C-alpha cells in the first residue's frame, strides 16, 4: 500500500478509535476491546475504496454487504458509518440511550448502513451465507463481508455456516475473524481453545489467509486476494490486539465489556493521539 | 352421520403443489430445507426449480439464519423441517434473525400434533403454538383442510413478515369449498348455532363439526369456528359468538398450556362474559402410539369431544380443567 494511503487510513483509524472511546464513555457501558481491535480493518474496508457503498443511498441494490456477526463490537461500525456520512456524528453521543438509532447491538431497522441485525453470537455468518446465496441468485456481483470473533468461533453454528458456504462454493463471501485472543472470561486458549483456527477453516474448504490485523499492507493484500477467490469462500484470520491503540486496554481482558470513566477517556484519547502521529 | 361423500386431502401434497404454483408466478420464492424435504413438501419444488431449492442438511439453526439472509436479499423463503427442529432447535434464530427484523420468512413446521405418534415426545411436539406464539411479529397459521393449506402458502408469501405454518401429516377432511379464500387473522364460522360456541383448529375442526352434529341430534345448537390463524387471533369473532352463546369450548391437538384455549381465555377473561372449557392435551409429554390411539387416549375423537361438551353443559365439576390455567 502506498505510504500516502496508509497514513490516511491510519489517521482515519485514530479518529474512529477516539469516537469509540468518546461514545462508550458517554454511554456508560459497552465493549471497547473488540471494537478497537477491528478499527484498522474497518478503516481499510470503509475508507480504503473496498466496499462498494453509498451513504446517500444506504439501500442501493448492488452495494456490498457487511455483517457484523460479533455485534457487541458495534461502536466501530457506528463510528465508521458516521464518519462515512450515513448519519450525523451527533448520534454517536446517543449510543445505547433510550430512543437512540444506535442500539446496544446493530439493528437494520433503526440504523442506516446496517445490512442485517446481529447481536447473539454465532448467528451472523449464517445470515451472510444466505445473503451471498441471494445475491448470486439475483445475478448481483456484490461481495458479502462477515466479521466474526475468535471467541465466537466457539459456537457450533459458525461451523455449520462455514460448511454450508463451502458446500455452495460461495466465492462472493469473505469472512474476517477478529483473532484478538480474548473473550469475557479470559484468554480464548484457556476458555475454549479454538486452535488450530486457520487449519480448521482450511479443513472446512475455505481459502485462508492469516495476517497481522493492524498491518495495512497485509490487510490490503489479504482482502484483495479474498475478493478474487474463485469457487470457494475466503476467510482472513486477522491476529489483532484487543483494545488496540489504548495502551492500558491492550490485551486486558476486563476491557471486553466495560466503558471508560471520564479520566480513563482522557488518558485513552491521549494514547490514541500519540499513536496517530506514529 | 351425513351421507355426503367426504373428500380428504394430504396436506403435504397440497402444499407441495401450492409452492410450485406460487414459485411459477413469483420468482422471489425459494425453498430452504434441512434434509427432510423431498418426501414432504419439497420434492416437486426441487424438480421444477432446482436452482431455487437450498438444502442445508441437518443444520436447522444455520438454515434459519440463511433464510433470513435470503429474505434481506429480496427473496421469499419457505423453510421446512419437523416441528421440533423448525420451531425449537432454532428458536433464537427465529426470534432474532427472522422476527425482530420482521422478514418475509415462512416457516413450515411439519408433522405437528400427534402426526408422528410412534416417534415419541422428541418428535411429537404439543407446545409449538405456545413457544412460537410468545415471539412478537410472527403470524401463526394452523389450517384445517386442503383449501386452507393451499391458501396459507399464497397468503404467507403475500404477508410481508414472518409466518409459522403448522403442517399436519394426517389426511385432512375437506371443510371449505374450492373457491375458499383465507384471510389471515380472520376465522371462519363453519357451522351456525346459538347455544354454544366451539372454537377449534387444525385437525380438531372436523372432529368438532362431528361433535356439534351429535349435539344437534340431542337438540343442542352449537356454533363451530375454525380458528386457522392462531396469532393474531380473531378477537372480534370470539366476542361476537361468545356474547351470543355465553358458553365456549376450545378444541386443539396441542397442550392446553399456551395454545388456542389459552388465547381464547385471555380474550374472555378481559372482555367476554362467557364460560370456557378447554379441550386439549394435559401439561405433559405425549405417550407413544399410533395417531388414532393417541387421539382416543387424549379424548379428542368426535365422540369424546361430544361427551366432554355434554359434561360441560351439565356444569359438572371439572377438576382437571380448573388446575390448568
């Protein structure tokens, strides 16, 4: 990736991280860790000319779709959609509040730019498989992206969907696994070891790339290859750092589902600011 | 009783034909199955529209999510599986992916009630109306005969929202005429009367009509209502009929907990001055047996319905029933 583009995307990512921290602090609850870990990938997807979408036409028929199967990470989705112009940024202040368009988990009937409602882990990839099948039947050349968690891979339904996607040769489906190594009760290897994760996807018939989920060259390379997959679905296993960009949150299990206080917010914004000039 | 020739329809065959006819006129219609479709309603569809038939094997949770995904892509999926797998295994997928999103996904619960009695209670589900009925946004259709099964398919596709269709295995005696038009949320008065209202659904409509004719021979005028939409219930007709007769009997091949009887009780308790007797299956798991044996054992034959109604009319104490609510 060109340095210029890389720097632009890093700058966007820093802004998205700041939005995540600010909205969670105001909400008083929510999930920073798994939102921050996906920020570089979302910066690339939404601002790196990857997704064929138009914020002025959120229901455009041939748009690419994104399913955030790990729905609790919605602050990154909301931050990206707001930055993209799907709705006014002032809505970010209303996250999780009564009457807000930004629910605790994504709701397709409330938030422009959300392609399908998610929240209960394990269910989103199946919906993405259905969307990919539907698009193929419609003769649409669009791509369906599904973002799932590594903890979410504990769910049997993920593997049912993985089996079905390969069975139907869905090369219009791209899964991204946010392999941040943590879930609510601790390290995924201790709670329920999903390793060898990449090999499992391979065994299910998917084209697999394992990358550093914060390295823009690797992100671009893997997503572009996945878009060109032929005859089978592709998965990018993105090794990430939970809480990425906020030093005191990085790799700390407790920041899975806890909002920063006012002081913590200030400290976090400072961290992100420093990271931005990196 | 009557000398008229009775016509019977196989619900699965009726549905299979209706789906093909529907799919011919609407290319959005797709069929989703879970390794139990070809002998049920999916065979002819598969033959006519192989590209629009999606088989997901024994993965009902996955298949339900995929049906939701197909629906957001503009398709009208019909998904079929045995009731336990169509309604229970994937309950959360129904609730979140299909109902909360209000998608046009049509779920066919095959072999409801005692359809497959010999398989035992893992496969004999008598709680599906209560379980599915507890979810907002879904419509429950429980047809009584061939014309209703056929209409249910067309009307479910037309309705822009989720439908749960209960499909029985027993041959269904024809109650309605050929030109029958089903209106979702509207029940049909299939027999007029003014001393008693019998509200029944699915297989129990025919048995209730027979019971009502036996009552008629005894000089008792019973009205029979075919409640083919269980959610939303036809509140207006329940109130209209019960305010006339002051006595209501519900009959269902389903648990008396959270089925048709409970739904009618909810209406009568708040708005209707009428006595109610619920005829159905006790709050229990079904015993194993052939269909006719079970219908007899649980007191759901026309003769036993007739007996129970006579008891009710004589205002005999019914201890069993008083425990149920």
